[in-house]
C-alpha cells in the first residue's frame, strides 16, 4: 500500500469523510461546552464514544488514574484515524476496488 492509498482510504472515502465530520462536530461541541460552561461535566465522553471500539484499549497503556489532557487528545485522534482507515478499507473492499489489476506499462496514446 502506498501513502496515497492510505490517505485516500482514511480521508477521501465518503464513509470515512462522514465519520470524521461527525467526530469533528462532537469535538467542537465538547470544546465549546468546556470553554463556555461553568461545569462541563462529562462532555468529553461524546467524542470518546465516537472512537469507542478502539478507545477501550487505551486504558491498558497508561494504567490507573486519569491521563494528561494532551495524551487523552492524542489517543483520541489516533483512535479516530485508525477507525477511519478501517472504515474506508471495508467500504472500498466491499466495492471491489482494492483488487484492481495494475495497468499495463505500454506506451500511452496521445
């Protein structure tokens, strides 16, 4: 797999783009509530739920206690990007585009 294919599967796929858009809205809402509310409460649970299946493995890495904010956000972003890649791969595989034959290396007609 090339880097271009990984980027296409992660960002340019329609299903991945919708997923990343929903996660972006969840993060924007959580950020706005954190900045403007007196008690934001558990508002960051919503973005964590968007990354839910993979985000369950995160506490295994840092053990007991709450991680630093930068570590939490980094883990959230990595989980969302990996899930977006997997979602794009599933959609493309269901369309059959991952098994395309390579183009012949003959001269091009101009």
